[in-house]
C-alpha cells in the first residue's frame, strides 16, 4: 500500500471485490491502490470531515471494479481505444456502480455514486451522465483528479510515464474542461511536498 493511506476496515465485501479486480488485471489493482492514497490525501487537503475519508477511500479502491466485465481485447488493448471498443470501455463506470449496489458494503449508495461518476468532466463532456460542474459529486471529482494524476504518471502501452511537471501542465490545460479548477488548486498545493508525488 502506498504511504499515507489510513488503514480503514473495508470489510470482506470490499476486499473480495478488490481481489477479483486485481486477479483480472494486476496493473489495475496497483493503480487503484495509488488512487486511494491520492484521493484520501486530497480529501484531507479539502478539509473534508474524517467521516468522509472512508467512503472516498473505498470508492477510489473500487473505481475500476467494473472492468471485471470488460472483454480482454478492450481491457488489454495495446493502443488507444476507438469506436465500439471505446464505448465498451466507457461502460465500466456504470457497471462498477451496479456491482457495488449489489453488495453489502456500508454506504454503498454514496460509494456507487462516486464510482459511477468518476469519468464525468467539469464541462459536461464526460460519461456516463454528462454531469457538469458541482452537479458531479465531490467524491467523484476527487477520485477523477487522483485517477488522472496517477494514470499520466504511469507507463501505459500507448504512452510513457510522465514526470510530475508535465502531468501538472496537462492537468492545468484540462482545468475547467476535464477537472474542477478549484480542486486542482488544492491538489497542486497538496502534492508539492507529498511522498505521493511522482518524480
């Protein structure tokens, strides 16, 4: 587990779902662990009450659980997805929310909502609901920003790992379109001295 992640007692449902996701794709499991750390750090930087940290952590841990049902040709594609394959991949957010709603996880309504909407964009161009601005749940906006930071800093088949300065430049360009600009300012201050910062 990355540094600075509180040891929440997620319960057997969360751990079972995470184990299934990690078995399906170990790289996604590692990514989700890093997103937990970044999301909780950002929630703290936003001065969210302590009670909010656990649902943020669980939603971040399971934000990609819907990829369990994504076909191999899509999930393990070596290039950027287009057309029908991209539409299939986009389905993972709603699928993940549905999986969580069929579980016995405490606060599953709030957690499923964050998972469902973690790919919404601040300008309304995201999915699955086309939500915009503060209509996007705050937990989803937090996870979205943490997800973007980690994905940009991680080597993928279609792009190399990017250094911190380049990631922040990209995120700044996306402020107001993809990500919440006010949240990005908080993230920028938080990540500067954090052990979670990529090189």
